[in-house]
C-alpha cells in the first residue's frame, strides 16, 4: 500500500492558486454566456416589467429624493390602492435600475453622467427626467458666537474655502474669528457633491472629513466648532445656513420663497427618471401626474423642499 | 482441505513482511476514482453536494470580482483623455493639472498610485491601503497586549467559578453587530477623543483603531486562552518542580510553549479587522489622504479600503471606471485576506510539527 503523501501548506496554497487562476481565466470566457438579460421585446410592447406585480411601483435612487417618495407613497396608496416601495441606493442606483430595465422609474438628484447615457443608448433606453421638486444646496456652518444671518458668502469664497486657498475664517472675512476652518465634504459619487461642485465652481477639493449622507453632514457640522459643510434644503432646518450672493450682488438666504423665485443662486431640480415618456394611462404616468398635482406638491412642501408648480 | 492447510496456503502466498508491517490506520480508507463517483451519485452523496456548493460559490464570487474590475486592471492610457473630461474647470484644477496631468490605469499604477480622486479618474489606492494598515495596526497594538494578558489571567490565575462567568461575557462581545460598535463610537468615542487630544474632530484613525480593538478582543482572548490551557501539564509540573515561581513558569515556560497558538489567534484577529466595514466607515473620517509617517498618523482622518467601497458604491454609475476601481479595491482586499489566512496555515502546520496536534 502506498504511503499517503501529506499536503503541506505550500502545496495546498499552490493548488488553491491554480484553481483560482483557472476560475479567473474562465471568467473571461463563461461569464457573458451565463449572464441572463431580461426579455426586452415583451417589455417594449406591453409596457410592463417582468418580475414586478402590476400593483407595485419600486422607486430606488437618490437619498435626497427619498423623503418625497416616502411621503407620497401612502397618499398614492389611498387614492389608487397601489403599493409604492421606496429604497435608497443613490442616484447611480436609480439610473442603473432604469437602464437595466429592472424598474420603470428611478429617483435622481443629478443629471446622468456620460457613462450612464452611453449605457442607456446601448440598451435602447431613453432617459427622461421629470422634475418634481426644487431643492437648494445650503452652505451650513458652525462658528461659536455667531448666529443665523451673520455669515454672508459669495460663491467664490466658498470655492476658495473648499479648494484650500482659504484655511482660516479670518481670511474669508476680517470680521470673523481667527480659527482654522474644518471643511466637511461628501463622498465621491454623491449627487449632492456633484451639484455643489458644478454650482460653486469648485474643482479639486481639500476637505478634513468626508461623510456619506445629508444627516451625517448636519450632525458633523453641529458637533464641530468652526466647521463648514453643505446639504440639501430639507435637512437644513436645525443648522445655520449662509447667505449666498446672487447675480446682482445681493445676499439671499436659502428660504423657500427665495428658492421658488430662483433668487437663491444654488438651486437644483429633483427628478424621477423614466424610460421615455410613459404611455398615457399607464401606472407610471398616473403616478407622475399625482406627484405633480396639488396634493403631491403639498407633500413635497411638507417634507421640506419647494414645490415645482 | 482442512482449515489449517488452507491457512498455510494463504500465509505461504503473502509477501514476507506483511506480519511485521505497521497496522494501517483509518486514514487509508480513501475513496478513489470510480468508487468516489459511485458514492457521490448515491443517496449519501448529498454531503458531497454541500461541500461542492460552498466551493462553487467562492469560485463564482471570484469570477464576478475579476470580471467587474477588468477595466481598471488593463493598461489604458487615460492620461490623454483626462484633460477633456475636466469639463467645467473650477478653483484648484490648475494646480491639480500641473501636478497630476497624466492619469493612467493598469494594475501597477492602480496599486502604487498615491491619489484617490474618482472625479478626475485618479484611482491610486495607496492611501486606502495605508489607511487600512494604520487602523488595523493600531488595533493590533491595543488588542494584542490586552488580549494576551487576559488570556494568561483566565487560564492561570482565575478561579474556575469566576472564569465561567467572565469568559462567556467576553465571548458576547463577538456577537455585537459592527454597526452598533460604529454607532457607539460615533456618539461617545469621537467627541471624547476630540476633547482629550484637543483635536478639531475626533474622527481619526485612532477612533477606528480603538473600536476595532474592542471587536477583535474576544477572538484573541478565547483562542489564546485555549492555547495556554492546552500546553501539557507536564511542562508546568516540571517547571514548578525545578523550583520556579508561578510567575516565572507562566512567562518563561507556558507562554513560549503556547506561542504558536497565540500567534495563530493574532493572525485570525487581523483577518477579521481587515474586513471590518461599518465601524471604520462611521468613525474614521473618510478622507483619502496618505497618513504622515509619524505618530501623527493616528490623529489624521483616513479612509480604509472597506470604507471606500461602502461609501462610494451606492452612487456610482454601474459599469463606469469608478465602479470597476471599487471592485479592484475589493480584489486587493481579497488578496490581502488570503495572504493572512495562508500565513495562519503555515504557522498552524509548524505548531503541528512541534506538538503533534493543531492549535
């Protein structure tokens, strides 16, 4: 009888590495064939999405739009008996759900990137944005001793603070106390960050901390003295916001009236994204009509954003 | 023929040394080839199906990781495409272009690049690796001494009744979800650190290290305590018989004897700490800068690899370069964890050789 050769760790590792290498090479060859694409013709002609019961709407996407979807869901259910399921995932998730035909509707707080547009074109999807609310990028701050209305900034000053040109509050305005600025930003890929950077003309940012959502931004600013950050309108209720100089040089606070009249210079539209214009009479068309009606827009105002009608 | 005759015939035909050969152990009953296949496709083969399913799942996950991270691993000269992509130049871009105008991908640039700035397609993960190493290294510096001393106390000094209370409660620490650790750290630890060290904010690598060390403590304590208790009684009896005090026995005889088991427990704890996401996401600050090479590294905000993936995956466009870069980070993390497990295997096998059984 042969003696059993023992497997040393080195031999085990070699065998495992060879197996993993085979797996890696197979990934090139086999993966495209085992990936199942959803049936596209059926969806195009009949207008519904496989895997979704006809009395449910799944809205995934931006966390900024999520409060609106959550507020509208019970109202829509009362009117039509349709369930609206809301989930987060970011604007990227909202776009990819529509592009991959997983859901007919998604939520986004930014415009689609070139990657997403090319993927949509490759899949035969036309991304259509339906604005449902007005939002503003509020610059929030925390300087001990100063209160709401004491800080007035121009867009240029904000850009200097975020790109590291100004590192002390006294450089921003000689009337402010001489303390170093603690700059808080958002994670890369955030729709709010993208809007902020394009709106205020900020390029390469130098921040001291990155947070991952609006609530964390607000709590970080509130707990760190001499800090500055940005968030969307619905979350800025309990924190001091800066007044930004508009086109004529006048400083506007991010109040609902200023955002509605587009006087506040950093406004943006929150949108639902669909594949093309929804067929008249379909569930999505009814839902979008509901959101843009008086009742839906009252819900938008209740959440903290500004209505679009 | 009678029985004796038949037996004589059998014995005459056997090889000469069969009676002096050592008796085969049960290990020899290895199923080979056709026998294994026959048993596999019979009712008892469901055991084989279970084992195979775990194996296939691991392979498929690796499939997916490599497939999704291919764009970032291929040699692509993004340098010449980076400038037109900087549409809408803003403040700070001029300095950026002067310093970093040429952005390329490829595995070497990916792993050794020192700028992680996805907006400008700059995917160098060295700051992320450095962040992970700082946080995990700090956690080991805190948890290893405390864990080993706890294990020594539990196995050598603690009365049995108290040990039966303390040990289960330490093991309870391992059952707390990591997001709870992160939350507790955010509410209590971060402001406390800011107060003690007079920092602007307590969101630093030190906060992440402290939280991680509490998380890996049960692993080190439990396994080290087992290793110390498993040292043969003869060692301790011999040392005490030769006149050593209890203290000398513990430090000069028992610990060196159990050192392989203790090292294996440390490596396992490192493996756990490397993969920890939620806690480091909430307390480490999340800024992808290289930490300075001094004691100051613990007081700066870092972005560990796991936190980078968790923070950025949600809002990334599926299929973009950023998406595949995040999968590349996952692949590097997979490689590092595999390396750690391999080292643990090596140490275990050396322990086997020394003492005839695994830890």
